[in-house]
C-alpha cells in the first residue's frame, strides 16, 4: 500500500499505537482495581475507576460513614479508586482487629502528601508506616511520657486551669480564646519550659496557624488523591499549586519547632531551662539514650503541642500489612481501616439516647453503656475510642485526660455556663471541618457561681502566677 504525503511516518504511528495501548492497559488496570474484592465487607457499589470517591462529602466524611452504617451494618467496605477501605463503626471490631491483631493492623497509609511533601524524612510518628523508624519515635514517647512524668505535670495543669478561670472572670467575652490558650500554655511550659501567657502571644498564634494548616492539608479530600492515582505525583511542582502549599505547610511547621528547639537548647546550655520534656530529650540524647536526628527531635517536641486537640471523630487510618480473614470477610493486605469514633460513640445498641449529653451515664458504669460493666463482652473494651486503639493508640492520652479533667472540674465549679442565644450544637454546623474537629465559638455566658468563688479564684490565681512565673 502507498503512503500518502499526509500519513505519519511508521515510527510515529508505532509510538501512537503503543501510547494508545498503554493508555488502554492503564484504564483496564484501574477499572479492575476499582472493583470490590471477593468476600469484602458490604458497602455501596463503586463507580468504575473512581470507586466510591464521588459519594464522599468534601468534609465530615464520618457522618456519611455513619449513615452508610445504618444501611450496610457496622463494618463497611468501600473503594477509594483502587484503594480498599474498611470503616469500623462498632468498638467490637476495633477490639478484635486493632487491639487483638495489632501486629498486622498498625501501619499507616504511605500518604504522599503527609510523608513526602509535608513531613519528609520519617519524622512524624503519627503519619509514618509501621517500621523501625516508627518504633524508634514511639519508644522515645514512651520513655518521656511515663505515668509518673505525666502526673508530675498535674500542678502545672492545675495552675494553668486556675489562670484560665481567672482570665474568664476578668474577660468573659474572651472565653473562647482563654480556653484555647489553656492547652497551648500547658504544652509550651511542659515541653519547652516556656510561658504562653496570652492567646495573642506570637508563639501561640504561630502554633495555632501551623496546626490549622497541617490538619487542613491532611483532611481527606482536601488534596488531590495522589495515593489512589499515583500519576498525580508526577505533575511538576510549578503547575501543581497543591504540592507547593503542602511543602510550605511542612516548612512553616519545621521552622517553628526548630526555633523552639534552638531557643530551648540555648537556655539548656546556660543552665536556664526548667524541667520539661525538651530538657529530658536533650539529656537522653547527650547520654545516647535516644537516636533521634535533629529534625526528628524538633518534631517529637512539636507533636506535644500538635496533638493537644479535641477528638478526631473520623479516626486516623490504620493499614493492614497482610491478608486477613475476619469472620465471613476477607480483608486484603494494604486495606486502609478507619475506626469511626463518631459512630462508635453514637451507637444506639450500646448507649441509651447516645446523642444526649448525660455524663451521669458514667457514674455507675465506666463505659456509660446499656450493658452491665461486668458483661463478658466488655472485656478489653476501652472506656473511650477518642484516642484510637491498638499499637498506634494516642501517646498523649493520659496527659490529655488529666488536663481535660482538671480544666473541666475548675470551670464547672466556678461558673454557670448559660446560653446568651439559642445554642447550635449540631455536629454539621457548630463544629469546624477538617481532620481535627473543634467547636466554633458559641453563644454562652460564663457567670461566676457566687462572689465567694470568684474571690477564691482570685486568690488561687496569685499562687498560680507565682508557680508559672518560673517559665517566664
Ligand atoms: C484531647 C486530646 C487528644 C486526642 C483526642 C488525641 C487523639 C489521637 C488519636 C485519635 C490518635 C490516633 C490513634 C490511632 O491511630 O488509633 C492519636 C495519636 C497520637 N497522639 Fe493524640 N490525641 C490527643 C492529645 C495528644 C497529646 C497531648 C499528645 C502528646 C503529648 C498526643 C500524642 C499523640 C501521638 C504521638 C500519636 C501518634 C501515635 C502513633 O501513630 O504511633 N496526643 N491521638
């Protein structure tokens, strides 16, 4: 056959043909990978290639998982593109999988955004897969946060809580920021031996800014799905603004933690650093007890502040490292599992009227559940799943619980908290979006319960100030 002058030369035709075949092969592979595996837990039918991704809301996906739970049961199988995902909406599954089979249910997703762009170099204990690097970081947390070293912070937490109550008495309108300062104040003093006196202080503002950006870029759906569709990783950075944003967030965070670390190191050299986690970290490193590099050291110290936040209702993903049979289901290696704390804590078969705020339910039953505390099924049950479970369970749980208890006790003792307008308490509208969900400012008045209580607080605040001045 004669080639016309318009026909492309054969080399070009071959390249075109190969490209078309490659594209087809990729599409077929993506299509096959987006199908549900055999014996996978029940769930909505996935779309070809993209799976269930289009059905996910841009924020608060845990609410959608809760809704699906009513339709499909308390273990749901989903497809995020080629990624297998299992949602656990009942504590029994968490107990069986995360707690009892922790050796294989404790990894994390590879997370291109988290582990390559924001925190490269295996520095973030929360994000990195189950590995020797994770073990090293986790061991360091355990060495630092023994029961006795955490409980030694009770007086600091009490002093900061008293200061917070006193600040609210003097400036009731500013209650929201006084409460937010409390957490940062405790963490700055206990970690860096440094004072965080006012919410407006630069260091507290910087901490809130980096935490906000960090949780934003890690919230599911905020960034393009580069783990599910790796081709996105190859888009050059000058075109992909999302990559530049993620790197900038990581740089800002590291800059802040490094500056706090360097400032602490300087004070340590001059012998002026008060007892704090950083002092222990530096001492342990000098004595060869921890092998963290400088970046890891800055980050470990930083995490003490980073994680001081209310509940992550959607959970933090765990990844399964080998195929596993669970009851009638087969969960393939590489599956990402989410302990959906929201559903676990809203389970009507476990709690009487779960949506009601009724602390009394915990008075004679530490689980607050309908079942008796001594019920055989409660064995190895956790009192809360807000801190996750298994080998990746929150390393700061005791510290966080101590602080919450002290602050709540002092606030409830000092104030009647009364609505100044109807209070919206709906999870959809009254709480922030993102991977960490906190209440927005609400219409409440903090009214001192009695004059005498206000004067007791004023007196205690003087003592608290004397105690806290060591961190000035
Ligand atoms: C109310 C406050 C807090 C809540 C609700 C919370 C919640 C969580 C959750 C849900 C996880 C993931 C658990 C899992 O994967 O199963 C986690 C991990 C972690 N938390 Fe917290 N946390 C809080 C405070 C803290 C504090 C104060 C610290 C440090 C002082 C801390 C340090 C960590 C660390 C290091 C991890 C990573 C564990 C790992 O992946 O090995 N957290 N936290």
